[in-house]
């Protein structure tokens, strides 16, 4: 082959490479953008599901008496008339033992 043919082949190869990879958005950039788009779409779907579940919970809290009672009991510690509320408080002995164990562990770490 002559030098002219080699130059033509190299020129065509360079043109093909530039057609696929050159410019502002090459093939690899396009593939990366498609991957990112798929990830963003998945995030949008996840967030839509989250918003839907939060909307359902908000509507239930506003309209459902059983849900209102549950929230009142769990968050605010409310009780019905005639019920008793028992709170369990750790004894001072167990708190001291726990503190001693924590101090010993801190000494070992040093």
C-alpha cells in the first residue's frame, strides 16, 4: 500500500473515532447520561411512593378516629378515663452499674 492509502485509512479512522467519541457529547457521555437518567427516574419513583404514603398517613390522622387515638396514645401519652399509665424507670442501682461498665470500657479503649 502506498503512503496515500495509509493516510486515507488513518484519516477515515480518525473521522469515525471523532464521529463516535468526539465533540461535546460523545458515545461514552451519552451512555453515562442515560445511566444517570435511569437513576434519577428511580429516585423520582421512590419519592413519589414516599409522598403517597405520607399523604395517606396525614389523611388518616385527620379523618380516622382510631388513628387519632393511636397518635394521641403513642406520641402524647394520653389515656382514656379509667385507664392507668405505668412508666418504667430504671433503678439507680442498674444505672450505676451501667455507668461503671461504660467507664471500664473507656479505660480499656485508651
